[in-house]
C-alpha cells in the first residue's frame, strides 16, 4: 500500500511571494474588515504625509501635497497611519468602528 506524500510545512516552503498584478489594491474594497477607523484631526495635521507613505492600502487621500482624509473603502483599519504620525498632538486617532450598523442599508 502506498503512503500518502507528506505535504510541506511552512518551514519547507521557500521564502518569497507572488504578486499576480502589481498595483491592484484599488480593485478591492477591504473596509468591511475594519473594526477601528482612523479619524483625521485636521487642526493637528502638519501635512508631513508620513501616513500616506506608510499606508499599505493607499487609503490616505492627498491633494496638492496635503492630507485630505481617508478612502474608507480601502482602509482596513490597521492603524499604521496613526502610529507613524509624528505630530506632537496626533493628527490621526483610531476609533472603534460602528460595527452594529455597518451593514445596514
């Protein structure tokens, strides 16, 4: 009787990744995953754009070199933007998402 082939574990798989199509994050709305949302505190913003640089989903809206808010369809609420904000009084606060009413239409 043949023994089943052993499936590779995570330590057996070579390091690497595959991106089928670069720059495709705009095609996917990941905002539904979010349990916390970034809220922009405009008066504290120094427009350094660190939030834009570090956002993994390009969800920070920038116009004419200044922050203008968030694209909540693409923001998954990771909080990197708030963590990287260097302003003395943070310009981005992470607040709980209203999950109770999130899908009511």
